[in-house]
C-alpha cells in the first residue's frame, strides 16, 4: 500500500512552506476501521458475528479509495444498520490503532460512548448485539485489547479489569 503526502514546513514566525509531494510505501496492505461502541450505563460493547459458530468482531470494515477513516466508520455503521443514540461526540479524539501482522492490516478503532443504540438486522452479519465486558466471545486476544483501550481512554466505564504480564 502506498501513501502520498506533501511536506509542510513552518518557520519560527509561523510562515508555512509547502514542499514537494512524496510517496511512501507502507508496511500494510489494508486499512480497516472499527467502532468500539460502549454503552454508558453498563459498559457493554457492541459486537458483530459474521459467521454462525464464529467469534465476535467490532462493527466496521475497510476504507474505500479516497475515503478517510472518519468517513469509513460513519459509512460502515450505516451499512451495518447501527444507529447511535446519545453519543458524547468525542469519538474523533478517542482512537486506538493496532497492526495485525498476519493480515498486513492496520486497524483504526474509534471509541464511541453512547446512551444506547438501535441495532437492526444486516445482511452481512449473523448477529449484532451488546456484549458485556466479562464475556469472552471475541476473536482471540480482542477482549484484552478492548479492555486495555477502555482503561486508557475511558477508565470510568471499565467494568472488567485486565492486565498483561510479561
């Protein structure tokens, strides 16, 4: 995957200079965007089941060409028929990134705090539901990643502590 960027320089007096456009080769082949939707009253998290007898994942999906990660998550929530109610609006500032080496995938997680959500059926998911923090129904190690992200970003909503020992 390649990314284009323009170098920008700012002098001490605030003058901005645009440099040349450059291209860099990135060490991943896909960018996915996921929503960690946490219900304020009990800390439950929305999980989606894509295959019968499978494990749960977070709602979301891959970015389309020319789309930024914020546009992706808004589109994906719409496609998965999830309507957030009473979101605190700070989700753009609550970001977790992760890299899944086996898939060469960069994952961007936006953390939403909501009063509730309307979850309607969706063709691409077998089930979408609120998952309590104590439940371990997620893909391997996802529960630990989720709880650690919550501990960092919204510790007041963590109901189940997790620690990683080395």
